[in-house]
């Protein structure tokens, strides 16, 4: 410090700034500044009593509460009817066709139906299933196959 003022030094080659700050109380020692874990640890509130803050209030003479809980669960399971009538839904499970990588896309071609028909030969893409698209593809390939072209 020069004349009671703080002095800061910047070393451009090292990229460091060194600032000298005086202590509020000269001669005060700060221990464990090199122990980051201790600096970051939360201090316990002095108003709280030390030790666990969980206390069991009331209860019965059953020394094992797990046995009591198991008995309660067993009673509930006996009352529950596990046999449920199962029926397949009558409507299709998939509301619209899914396509693309990992079947992530649907309803894309609704808005561009006219433009897509020039490229894609499936007339109703949104109402088709993967099996019907495959069948249509194979049929179109067989119809357009020309033996003379490959001879």
C-alpha cells in the first residue's frame, strides 16, 4: 500500500491481477482457507439442538413397524379383485400413419398433399399403414419392371 491506498498490479504476460486489501482488524488470523470443503460447508444453526430432529411420537407395543406395514398391505391385496375383464379396442390403435426415421412423423403430408403426389405414388399416405405401403411399393415395382431394359 502506498499512502493508505490500495494498489492493484496487472501482469499481462501471466494474465493475473494482484490486489492488496488490508484487513479490517489487523493481526486477525484466518485458519483453513486452503480447505475449500470446510469453507463451503453449511454452518449449523445455533438455535437448533444438536443431533437428529426425528422423534417417534406415540405408537403401540409392536417393536417392528415393517411387520405392521406388511400386514396392512396383505389385507389390501386380499380385498382387491385382480381378475379384470380384458377386451381389445375396436377402433384402430393408431389414429394416423407414422413415417420417417423411427416413425417420428405424422400428419406432415396433410398440408402439402398436391405437391407430394408428384413425387410420392401413395394416394392416401395419412390413411396407410406400413404394411399397406410396402404392398403398394412392391406392386408398383413389379408393374414398372422392364425385362428388356435389363437385358
